[in-house]
C-alpha cells in the first residue's frame, strides 16, 4: 500500500465514540420497544403503524443520544473558551443571558394610546364615534 492508499482508509472510531453509540442504541431500544408494545397491545394499532411509530421514536432517541458529548469534547470546549475569552459565549446559556441583561432599551417611547381614524387620540373610556352612546 502506498501513501495515497493509506489516506483513503477510514479511521476506526475511538472507544468513547463506540460507547456513546452503544449507550444510544440501548436507550433507543429501552424506549422504542415499550412504545411498540403499547401501540400494538393496548391501542390495538395495525402492526405496520405501531412498528413504524416505534421505529421513528427509537431512531430519534438514538440520534439525540449518539450526538452527545463526551469528556474529550468538554475538554476541547474548555480549552477553546480559555484561548478566546473575548468571543461571546455561545454554548454557555447563563453567561449569554447575563450579557443580554445590560443591553439598553430604546430611548424613544412609542405612542400606545387608542387613535381615531382621523389621527386624533382619544382616552380609553371615550367612544370613537359620536353616535355611540352607552345605554
């Protein structure tokens, strides 16, 4: 094998990634199988419908859990935040909310009073038309 053939070979996933995928598969099965049993036995759903819904739920859970982070990702995020402290906090929700507390409000206040069609303002208790009198 030459150097160009070695670069085309896909690297084997690391142990942490494999464990994350196994955990995602177990979680998807632990949720998907009871959903299928519930739909088939309790709700008397058609077999295809019950299995399809349970498969979609299981696949959704697998995707969410398998895309999670592990210790290496947390360490990489910490190193990134340490190397670039001037960048805004993207994944740190509490720091993002604290930074938004100091945004000043606009100075001009909008007029919120009710307006008649001719542009004059009326008080909230005054009827807009002259013929409308309370009984």
